[in-house]
C-alpha cells in the first residue's frame, strides 16, 4: 500500500496522541497539527477508507494494525533523524521540523544506514 506523506503525518499524529491520552478525537488531531476541522475530517475519512484507522460511535480514533505499523515506522524515522541532527549541532526545534520533512522522503536503505550510525555513535 502506498500512502501519501500527509496520510503518514496524520497516522504519526494519531500514534503520538494515543500515547499521550486514552481517547483521541478529530478535534485533538486538528489542534495538534494546526489544521482546520474540515481538512482533518476529510483526511480521516480517507484513512478510514484505506482501513488504516477505525472511528467508533463516540468518535474515538484508533489505528488498525496496518495503520499502527505505518505510524510506528514514520515515528521511528522522525526520532532517529531528530537525534542525528541534534547531535550534529542543529537546534532541537529546527532538527524536529527538518526530520519531519526528511522522514517521508528518504529510502529505507538510507534510513537503515542512518539508524545504524546513530545507534553506534
């Protein structure tokens, strides 16, 4: 399955919010990402259609196993890239913002090499 960068960002956000609090709703995603509620609603509809999230009758958003796998992959990339950039002397906030853009663009091979480097230094 090929998912767009924006979809990956939504899944990552849902994962982060799920780890912070028990019930994640569309408004939480909207506030966290700084996007309008209609934009978030459209994106969540697409993720639901792709069976990457489930929304229950109370509006609680949960990741499906495949949605969680994608979210955890993106989050791991974000974490490792942020760590690398801060070790190189980049300001923490700038490093996190740059990692957010990079995490969607690099190949698996490049990421594995960066991850191995970060883990051994």
